[in-house]
C-alpha cells in the first residue's frame, strides 16, 4: 500500500513483482498449495524471502509516505484493512435463496 500511495504509476504491486522491480531479485513462489505441501527447506526460504523483502520495501517506501504527504491516507487504509480482516475472520451470513435467484 505504501508503494502504491508513493507512486501510483507502477504496474504490479504484488510482492514478487515489486521485489523483481526494486531489488532485481526473483525467488521461487510456493503458490496457493500452502507451505505444508513442500519440504521444510523450501517453505523456510520462501517465508524468509517474503519477510526480508517486505521489510526492505517498508524501509524504502515507509519514509516516503511523509515526504509525499500521503501518510494520513496510509493510516486510513490500515484502519480499513483491520476492519476487512475482522470481517474475513468472522464470516458473513448468506441468503442462499436470494443467491440462487441471482445465479
């Protein structure tokens, strides 16, 4: 989110795309199968690289939020994210009859 607020002209804000663009580095993604489907050494390295590059990206873009005068927007986005994550954890009720009508 910080990267997008600082420079909305980049294309691709997925972690792998940003790591390649910013650090000229690529690493093997585990994918949607989940880390339990891979040998420990592969899952470990994947997690290590994700954490390392998330931190390095924050180190790069975090200070730019104030410089570009968008820190207040970042704060709003983080508040909204917290609500969305709570909604995701709690789930929603679903009117199956209405859904079938729409289907």
